[in-house]
């Protein structure tokens, strides 16, 4: 009886050890995500704002005008739609955006202002099914060229709104 108990206990211990060890081997084979999801949140005025996005890397590529074509709607991130959420009505570049969650798109321009779009359709993959009739708001924003490389796409909430930063471009969007 005592031998049977020890045999069962030993077998159970061996099974648990093998199970845990095999799980760690599988975890080591996982590849890093190319464009991991990221988010930023904060207050702009009285509104709580959150931006959720896929964060691609430059990886030695020319982004503006090549990877992201001028004059074409871009998802402003990677993979699923970038979302902008506000719990209060806000003013974006002087125009009202009601409280809610929106897909965020950008149309880069080779020169002059870029078009920033807040779409009512948040359940999109990329901009493949983007439809202008679903826009909640469109505004023009002037990008700034900077000398420091921003390797990964990043959003930053500022006192004046938020900024999209990637490669050598910062796109400041005024929100009140």
C-alpha cells in the first residue's frame, strides 16, 4: 500500500514537472510581435482620452511617401484600426467631436497639411474597407519634421492635444 502511494505520488510529480517544463520550452519558441499593440491615456482639458494602436518599427525603411503613400488613407498604426476614445465632447482643430470611440486615420501629404480623420467604424483591419461616409470628423493638421528618429510609432498626449510620432515626423493634433 505504501509502495503504491509512493509510486502514484512520484508519477504525479513527474507528470507535473514534465507539463511545466514543456510549457517553458514552447514559450521560448515564440517570436516577438512585429507591431505590438500599445496605448496611451491621459486628460486633455476635462476629457479622459485613450489612444490604442499597433506600433510598427521603421526597420531601415523610408516611411513617408514610400511605405505609407502620400494621398492615401493610412490606418495611423498597424494591423487593426487605431482607436481614439474620449469620455467628453472635445474640440479637435476647432471642430467638435462628440464623446465616443473612433477609428483614427491619416492621409499624409508630400507638402502642406495632412488630413486627420475620426471614423465611426472602429471595427476595421487597416484601412482596406475605409469609407468616407462613416467619418465623424475630418481636419487638417501640419506635420513637423524632426531630426531625431522615432523608430517605433508612438502617440503622446500633451497639454495641447496629442501627437503621432514616427520616423522623422511629428503630427500634433490640437484637442481642447
